[in-house]
C-alpha cells in the first residue's frame, strides 16, 4: 500500500467552509460544489464537491452504485433522461456549466471537455467506421476535409497502440475486441487535446501491457497541462495515475486527500475496507478481506451514517447522527465521527 501510494439543472452555491484538497492550486479548472443528482426521483448523488487544477489528476473511487459515474455525467451535461441535477454548481474555467445553453455546452465537449465512457460499444456509432468517427471530429471542429481529417485521426489511433491503424480505420466498432474499442474511445477523447478529461474506468478492458501504455500516455498529457478525473475500481491504477482522491459511498464523498495520505493512513472505515479488499492496494503480506454486507439501497438509506451497518467502528452515535465531511488536523477530509480513531487503526 505504501509503495503504491508513493507512485503516485438547478443551480446552488457551495456551503461556506466546504472542504477542499490540500495542495490544490489557487486557480482550479473545474469546481464542483454541493452537487446533487436525482435518478427516478431518488437522490443518488448528494452534496458532492471536488476541484481539479490544470496538470492535476483526481481519482474518484468507490463500489458500483456509489454515484461516481452519475457525478461525471452531470459535469458533462450528459445525464440520462431519468436523471437530473437538483442542486449544486459546476464551474469550468470560471463559467457555470449549468447556465450554458445546450449548444454552448456542446461546443465545449471535445475541444475543452472530453470523456472516456465505461462502455465503448454503446458510445460508438455502430453504423459508421471507426476512422470516419474520428475524422469527423476534425472535420466539424477543425474545418478539415474528410480526407484531411484521416491524417490526425490515424495518428490518434496509433498513439493508443492500435496496430495497422490505417487499415483498422475502415472497420466498424463491432469488428474490434473490447480492449481495442476502449483504445478507440481513448483516441477520440484525446484527439482534440481537451483541457479536462474525465475517464470512467479507462483501462478495465485492457491487458496489463496496453494498460501501462495508456497510463503512460495519460501521464504525458497531464505534464502538458491536461486536468483529469479518473474513475476506477482498480486502486493500483489510481495510485499510479492520480495525485489526489475522493472516496464515494452511497452517493456522498466520505474521504478526500492526497494519494499518499489516503492510501497510507485512511481516515474513514469505508476507505480502510476498500484497501483491505483490493489485491492491487494491499501490502503483499496482508490477507484480502472483503467488506461485510452490501451497499445500501438509495431508496432506503439507513439513518445516521450510511456506512454504519457494515462498519466495524460503528457506535450508537453512528446510527442516529449523520456525519459531514470535515477537514481534519492532518489536512485531508473525512465524514466519520471517529476519524482520528480510524487513523490510528
């Protein structure tokens, strides 16, 4: 764990004194404040705040259903029809994205904001060749002809390790393997050199060799000033890619801090459980221990702390009083009544 840690739409306003990540630069590129998203009338994202600066990578981790992907889709303005933003603010380079028209927001996507989706087969158009889809971005956004757009499109494919890129550009998405489709999605996201990239499980379908290549490419883009949000279940990928992390549970941020701080000394029992359950984040000598129980149903959250039915530190206070995310003396933030005790565990 310590070795990995060393690698490293209605609007509202943020609460006064909302916790932020220590070490963030004064000028954040993306600021999300008190974001709440309802899905089918149920709040599945509740009061999430985060910041990302140019050249910084922020990881968002948590079990399936914790609200990670909905948070990212809300930032991009791509929520499904059943979901809507009910509270909060998202500012990109000082502009409130919820105040923009659909056309204005669409103009930002690709050029300024880009996203790697979790399911590339659903995100790609099955009736168009891969080469056409990438070249179309340059035709529409750079004014290139269709044939001229094939040149940077081919370079984008080659950069993510697609062999024989010129020939494969003539193939349709269903003719690619899952890993190759993921590479196509990454190529499309990076092609127009956006300022912010949101990557939702970007390396899930890739073998370890290609995964290392993609992570190296993302780190190179970060050194050029690209801001990134990485959403991943793989805590090893997070440790090698991000400088800071937000841990989500039941739609809320329960801990945030630098990778080194959070991985070496978690301040929330849920984070402690994630580390113990992850083969890629645990120390080699430690046994893998899954977290007891299951994440709560968002339509029937328990009173008090949402994690208390699964928490080995839970006491009566946890069953009746909901903790809020607070900055600890160490500088990171935790939503646990007994954070200092967890730090000592």
